[in-house]
């Protein structure tokens, strides 16, 4: 049913989408509409009774000036938006200027952020900083007790169906204004003062410990999470493991041309395997059984599509969750039955390249994501392509392992990982002992009788005791950044033990 009471609306929009449904609705409900420029012309296309549409310039008795920079900045406009209807002095003020109160403001802004992405000139960017529209949003949001404010074409239909409250519309308007100001600030200050907004996506089970509640996932600067949680109640540590795992396996897959699987516990992998015979379930089995004691209750990362065979195998193991690019419908149904329906299943949609921020001791640290890659052309003295592959896999693994860290690699598998130690010799012995156990378990043989074992270190080897430790586990190839003041001693020691050493100049710390 149409209202018999005359109401007033201001419409000033850059994005004219959905005006074709909003304007006829306003006409049916006895609104008079005030507008400017191109918006005014578009509104006139959608009304039958042209007398309900008014130029703001005609209403204010002032023309647009400064090439359209000033259209709505006038007491008749802002008095009508900000005035309190139940305040006698406000009512008198509006009468004094022969104005009227407005019931609805429909505004969206110049697309500053989108224009910024095209890297235009400063003059173009300055002209895309909205003033009047931004001010109307804030004014209408402030006076939401009396006025509705629509800040997006996506709201029009719900507004027409009375599904939105004035307070919810005001929140959206202020959020839009805030994000708009942040984008302008971050450009104009050139990073000296950085603004960031966080939009709540969903709660999570708890933080690092069960008593650390509440805990949430937030999107940054209006972005959605780059993943979908398909099942389970995810926790803080789960998401950290998922982050490291999916980055490791996708990077390894891209660099080495085959799928990869990793088993993660507490932000470090317990085992990593490249695809075995291009079989997802076998690749999972290999990664999960490199260090089965550490993998108990792990989080799995897989670079491809999880199929039913892999899901059935995974179902047999104690595991907290999995992250992969996708799942077949059958695999998804199988995994959803695991842990009485609580098994965490995450689908990764993309890997955004971002600046990383971390709050520490009252300050925020910022750095770019680690995008370093091994240059295979600089892996000198290693003619065997399989060894180069193992070195590359080991380096990628170190990028997503808590430092200090060392790993042992053999035939497309990371078979021993020493992570998070205060000295590198301990890392080597932890990784070496795990590799030794793997050889005994898998082949019933001592690793000292095997050729082709690769050791990768995330930072330089500082003393020759690192080489002596590596020699205990029959390491024949070492990949490390180099850069120690004792590099010559280290290299001489490796030559003494018939090891081939490659220095990358790339440290791979993760903290």
C-alpha cells in the first residue's frame, strides 16, 4: 500500500545501479526527490510525474559552482538532514530558511579506491575524492533517529521491503565513510600513517588456548577471507597451520610441477611429500607417515583436489583438519563424517600477495610476504635434476617452518625436520634422527648406506660442528644461504666429507 504522507528524499549517486527500482518505489510512496546533475537526469527517466523531481540548485537558490565541486553544501540541505524534528529551535531554524526536513538520503561515492588501482595522475585522484556525498552520509548517519541513509545500490530492495533499520543503515554509511577515508589517507600520506579496517567474518572456537575468548576471523580493508570453511569449528592454531600448509604445498606444486602434501603440527610440518605416481592418496600416505608420532592430530595441506580414495585413507588417521584447493562431492561427504562431523575442512580459493602486519609489545611490525624463490640456474655443482628438486622442496619447506630450522630431503620427501631450536646443531640432530627412523621404518635400512641425502638450512651454518653433525647422517648435499664469517671453513669441512654445498644468499626465517 502506498503512503499518503508526503516525504522527501535526496539522491546523489555515482553508481546509478538499481535506481530503476528505487525511484518508482519512491514515487508510489509520495516522495519528492531532490537531486543534481547526471543523477537528476537519470531519475527523470524513471518517474511518471516529473513534478516530484527537483533540482537541488533550484531548491537552494544557488547554482553548482567550481565545476561541480560544490553542489549540496548549503544550510537548506544540511539543516534538512541534521535538524531534530522534535526540537523547537531546530524547527524554527528550518522555517527561517524556508527549508524542509529530509526523510531519506541516497548517496554513494566517487570510486576513489577503484581509480587508485589504475595508477592515475594526482589530478585525477584528487577529483575522485568525494566531499558532498561523504558529508551527506555522515550527516544522515548521525541523525539516523529521523532519517534513513542508503549508501549502496544493494540496499535498495531490502529498504523497500522494510528489512533494514535506520541504525543498521547508519552503521553501513559510517563504515563506508571510514573505509573511504582510509584509502585516501593511505595514498596521501604515502604509508607514513596507515589506516586499516577490519570486518568481522565469523567467530572461531577460541584463541591459542581455550580460555582465550572471544576469538574471531576478520577480513582486512573490506576483503573476504581467501578461503571457505566447509565444515567444522575452526580454531586459531588450525588457521595458522592451514596458512603455512597451503602455502607450502601450492608453492612446491607450482615450482616442481607435481602435487604436494604436507602434515602440519603447531606451525611446522612433520612431513612433506611430492606426488607419488600422481596418486593423491599415496602422496598423503607418504607425508602422513614420515613422522607419524608428530603427525598425530595434524592439519593436512594438499595442493590439488581431494578425491574419495584419499578421503577414505585420511578418515583412518587422527587428524584435526585439512586444507586443499577443492574436494570432490564424494570426498567432502566422507570427510564430513570424521570426528563425529566436527572435522575441519577448508577450501583455499586464492593466495593473496599482501603486506603482513603483527602487533608486538604495543607496536605494529610490517613486512611483505616472503616471495623468495630458488634460482635453479644458481644451484651449481649439482648435475642431478632430482637433487635440485629436493633442494628446492627443502627450501620451500624451510620458508614455512618455525626457525631455527633444518630439514632432510630424499627423493621428493622431506623426511626429517628440526624446527624452532635455539641452535642449528640441535636442529640437525632432531631432523637427522627423524630421517634415520624413517629409513628404518620404510626400508629397514640404515641411512648411512644411502646416497643422495639433502640437508637444507633456513640460515647460514655458523660453525664446522654443523658439518660434523650432518656427516653423522650421511648428508651428501647441503643447501644453505651462506654469509657466515666462517664460510671458507664451512666449505672446506664439507669438501672433507665429500659433500656438495650450494649457497643461495636467501635466508628463510619464519617466526
